[in-house]
C-alpha cells in the first residue's frame, strides 16, 4: 500500500491542476468575473496563462523528484523512429505558431485594447494543419510524450495528460460552438479531433467554403 501512496498523491495533484485549469477556462467563470469585476476582463487571459505556467512548475518538480521505476526505453530502430516522430511534432508545433494570433492567445491583445468580452477574440480560421486535425497542439504534445522513455510515474502522468486532452478538447469545443455556431459543427464533422484520420481530411476548397460561410454570418 505504501508503494502506491506517491502515485496517488501525484495523480491527485495533477487532477487538481487540470480541474482548476478547466474551471478558469470555462465560460461560466469568465461570465461571472465579467458580471462582478468587468475591469478585470482585459487582464483575464494574461492572468490565466501566468497562473497555468506558475502552477505547472511544482508539477514538473514533483515528477523530477519522484521519477518512479523505469518501465521501458526505446532502443535500436525504435529509438530512431520515435526520435524522428518527436522531432516532426516539435517542428509541426513551431510551424503552427505562424497560424495563431499569439497576442490573443497570451492575452496581450485584450489588455492593449481594454477588451472586456468573455469570448475569444481570434476569428474562426482553418490553418493548413487544422485541415487534418482539429487540435494540432494536443496531437503534437501526445506524440512527444509517448515517444519518450517512460518510468512508472511518467506513465501515470502521461495517461492523465492524455485523458485531460480528450476531456479538455471537448470542453474547448463547446466554447467554440458557442462562438462560431453551425460552421464549427460542420468543421467537427469533417475533421478528426486529436488524431488525424485519412477519411476525415478537409480539402483546401472545403476549408475555403467553411470560411466563406462563417464570414456571411
């Protein structure tokens, strides 16, 4: 039993972090803050990201201090294949940055404009990567973590992260539907969520059509 206590503690800490992160990102909390402290809304996204980063530091320290027992290591051809996949994922992540409004993502745009809206300010758009998967950042993160050597503690953490990405992506998409309506629902039907699927790829023409529909709203 004593051997399981560190794993239970680590799992509880990560679950608490994910729950807090989801709560603060929810429309319910944003709307509550907007009603009671509208002057805070221009700072909300910036504070949200700052808290997410600050609170993630103890999580990383916890995993470093209590790595657990080694479970498996990639060797030989497997090492080169997984390293290549991880490198492609990192490259894809940095490529994707060209297609995001990073000032809106970090919250500096809202602060600069004094925007008190609870809605995200970035317009509906379909980048080249979004034609293949609706959440490319989550996909790249999953590729990176599951192509690394894994210890017993890391296995627990990675399973929790994977579950959170699945759950969190669904919460995020509820907000996107609230922001973008039927156009986003059509996009959902045509493109896979976390893992690209050959039969759910959006052509450039289909992407342009969805964007035209959104602009007509």
